C-alpha cells in the first residue's frame, strides 16, 4: 500500500508527520521534534507519519535512512502507514511545476551574485534580477525556476510561537522551486507531500520557522489546504542549535529511556517517573504532557529575548 492509498483509506481528524533529512543519524534535537509530533498526534488519537526528505541526493549520507528508522523504532516512536520517500515522488513535484507554469520565471543568478546584491540592498530576499528576463550576459548559464511571489499578506496562529503575520514579498521574495541542476526544492516538495498525506498540523523546530512564509505562499498558489503550524523551541549547545552541522552527537539507541526523558524535559515535562521501557514512558507522557504549557514557556523565552 502506498502513501496515497493509506491517506484515502483512513481519514482521522488529526494527521501529523516527522520528516527528517537522511544526512546522518538522529540526535537529541531530532528526537525532540519527533517526540513532540508523536505526542500531538497520539493525544489527538490521530495519525503520525514518517517521511524521509531525500529529495537532494548529494546531501544523503549512506546508511542514514536505515539508521533513522531503527532509532525511532528503538525509542518506541512507531509511525502509521508506509514510509514516504521524496526521491520516489518526482512525478508529483513535476505536476506541481506544470500547474505553476504561468507564475514561474527562469533565473540565472549565481549564489555569489545574489549574496552581493543582497548585501548591497541590505536584505536577504531575492532582488528580482531575472523577473523581466535573463540578462544578456547570462544567456548560456543553467537556470533555476522561481515563483513570482504574489503580493499577499499571510497570517497564522502558531501553536507555540503565537500569532504571526508576513507580507510575502518581504518575507522570502521569489522562492526557487526547481534548482538549475533539476532538483526540486524543499519548499515545493514539502507542501506537495503534506497535502498528499492530508497533514493537518506541522510540528517542527524553530530553525524551520523562516521557511513557513514560502510554504504558505506555495499552498495558496497551488490551491492546497493550509495546516496549522507548531514550532517548538530548540536545544542549544555553545550558543548554537543542536544539529548535525554543528556535530551533535548521534543518539545512543541503547539508552532510549534516558534519551526520551531528556527530550521530555525540553518539551516542558521535567519530572517523569522512572520506567524500564520506552513504551511505558511514552504512555505516561501521552497522558501527562500539556502542550499549552510549552507555548507559555516559548512565549516567555521570546519576551526575554526582546528585553535583552
């Protein structure tokens, strides 16, 4: 049974997902995201799906897909339905590109050129260099496809970050939907896949918060449903987010209960009883975790940040 068949067979009120990139094994920060999403889904008596975001082949680390699945299983975080692999979803992304055809333009700017233009203009948005056509000096370059961003204002009430408003052109500019090497980009793949699974809520770390406006814009132009969003606070190490790029230690799957206890502390559930098995701890957490308390904690952290 493929993911789409599963989606049409079962339609719970809540559908969530965990979508790691196979660039290495899971670390504690990854576990926090997975656990937050799992708890939200299980408390709602809904589904929690697993999607491997392997849309960018050069970034894939050998063996990481199997390691991610094994690690989630050892920690008792069992998903619903088949695992979705973005590498097997190319036809769906191509169909979305075709649907957007009249709203796309080709861009020949290099990363260095964009960075120089952005520094000159004082912002990180795409400056619109190729909107009216590729410059004559760039005609022999490979080109990416960009979405001509609509001039709309977007609003959401993030579960943990509170109300947010963006004017889309100022937030992200003209987002790339297909790179010059033919690879479909993260924003496009994410919104297409979330819609196919029927995702009702996106639970993920605050490091992906800035991706939200581009995804909301793509949902609008593709006429896709908009899920709610829940961006949890990040684990920090030496002033930086805990991540693979910052050499975060991989999870020790033999210490699953202790790992889960640490992840629960990050989610505001600090005093869990001692359990021998992950499933026992997860069952207790499902009954005792208050996600609204995490929102209060997150908003308090944001207030502290603004005051300093």
